[in-house]
C-alpha cells in the first residue's frame, strides 16, 4: 500500500502496515520489530504535514483503539484510548459534563498524534493540548507497557508528553479536564497594523485571540472568544454559509483561479478581505475552537518568544511585500502560555506562533524558507507536525533539555527501533549540510 498524509506532502510505501486493535497487538508488532532488527513508526490520522511518521519498514496504526477507557469523575479526568480523535474526545467529554481547557483549530487528529507533536490552540494564559495529559501509557521497545505520570516514571512523563513517537507507542492518555463550557466568538475585519500596539492588552482581555492576516495588505480577520452562559446561538444555515461556502468553497475557488490564471497575489488577497464580515457565534467549546478545513494546503508553523512578536512580524511583512510571493492564503497568528514539557515549542516561554500556508497545487518553497530564516534570529522552534528543515544542531541550541530527552530516548530504545530516516535527521547531528536548501519545504 501507498500511505499518504492529508496534504500529500508525504507519500511512502511501508513493507508492512499493521492495524492494532489491542495493547497486546501493539506489543506483538513492537517485539517483531525488535526481534527482526527492523524500524517501526506509528501513523495517526495523517494530519501532520511533516514526515514524522515516515518509514519504509513497519507502519503501525492504532486508529481502532478509540473511545473511553475510564472516567474519573471526581478528579474531572478521563482516560482515552490514544487512537481517539480530538473531535470524538470532545463529544465524549461533553457527554460527561466535562471539556478540554483548550483545543487547536482542527480536530481530526488522534489524541496520540496531536499531543506527541505539540499541537496547541490560542490564548496567552492557556497551554497546548499536551499539557492536559496527567498520565500516559506507552509500549516501549522491549514490549513493556509503561505507565507514566508525576508519580510513576516522572522523568519519562516530563519528557514524553511531546516525544514524536521516539519513546514508543502511546496507547492510552488520561486528560485533566474542566467543567463543560460554551464560548462566544466574535469575528471582524481589522487593520492589523493599527492594532499591533494594543495586542498585549487584548491578549489579557480575551480568553482566546487569533488573527488571520492577509499578506501584502493591512487587513486581518480577528477572532476573539470568551466563556459565556448565554444560550447557544449558532444557526446551521449561517454556519454553513460562513464556514463552508465563504471560508472553504470560496477560498478553494479563489486559490484554483489564482493558480490556473497566475493572478496577482496582492490583488487576490485584497479581494479576499471583502468576504470577511462581522459575525458572532455561541456554542459548545469544541464547536467554536475547531473549524472545518476543506481546502488542501501545505503549512509551516513557527514559534518565537511572545516578546519578539512585533519585531518578527515586521520583518515577515516587509519580506513578503518585497518579494511578492504568489501566495493567497492568510497567515494565522496565535499565542500560547509557557509549559514544562521538554520538547514542547512553548517550553519555559510564552510564545507566538505564525502559521504560513500555501495552496497545495501552487506551493512556494522559497516562501517557507525565507520565513524560517527570519525566525532563526528569534530562536525559532517549529511545530513538530508542520513543514520545516531544521535539524538536531539547531534544536540543541533552542531546547535546554534536548540532551536529557535524548538520554531517556536512548535508554528506552537502545536499538533505535522508533528512529526512521526523517527522525534520524531531526535528532542526530549529521555534520553535513543538506544539498537542497528547500529539503522538506
């Protein structure tokens, strides 16, 4: 079989594709790899843009391991099978009067995939999804099922909540939840450059805040959210018009026309701002935080310290204006609170993420490369599930616990069963420059 991810940035043919339905079947696959001296990687739902699960050997799926294992009502915690999608987990949480504190803007990843790559939402006082984990269970390279929490194997727990599948196969996660809540989201078109000085204050005044800036214009769509007790007000017809027709079908049509007719990207971006109108929605948290993504694209997302946002964004906007890349996708801008997870991009720093997108038929590698080069000045940490071509030598500089993480990885997987070709470039210093500067971009 040929495995490919959603964006088709990654395609490969594994020698074996195994669909595990139980922990015992996971153990069997891992022990087979160990005994035969082979490599094994785990595929989630295929919504990472990077080559994080790529392998020419054994590809393991845990998609069938889904649903609730146990509800811990008093602690407001639920243990899920790790193959459960973020969307399904949200639905199940609400059935028990609970909710995740925060979500990303997409919810079809598996819990294992989303947390292992450091997926996040937005809110300067809110952490990423991995921080919600209070315990996880992982099948290590010797076939052992290891429980990890603050009380059991605490060092592995500290490091393993964002581990890229390098510690083993995560089969269960226990999440710390909160009482179910509703969000009110207000969407509007703003002059982004005029409100730049106000953003630090706005971040404190709004629970969730994000912007979609249209390159080569002054305009951005702003989304600000707050918890509310107001009744649900999210008519299906209006939702269909705004989220499906305008944000997906219209965007796809514009991208296609721009690609086919080589239209001027600046004018197209200016045109797209005309489709952004004021809108207010009220609904359960999971229906507000996550949105439909029906237009296929490629994405790179870069994290820099929050205090450098204005300087970083100024360089980014100047470079885009100078080079006039043929890109008609908005740049998504979100903020996240610092955490204590060793390889989390927000480890020990409040951060801002800028997500750069290109239409899948009209990818512009130079656009991604140039944005990454600017971000290097600010100790960039890329989202592990998005496209980038940074390697071990860079990560050693920007992650204080990099070597501590690698010591645990080597102890848990001395035969490097879980290290495929792409992961090898991420975690080992190869002492030779890449021939193509656009590699993996």
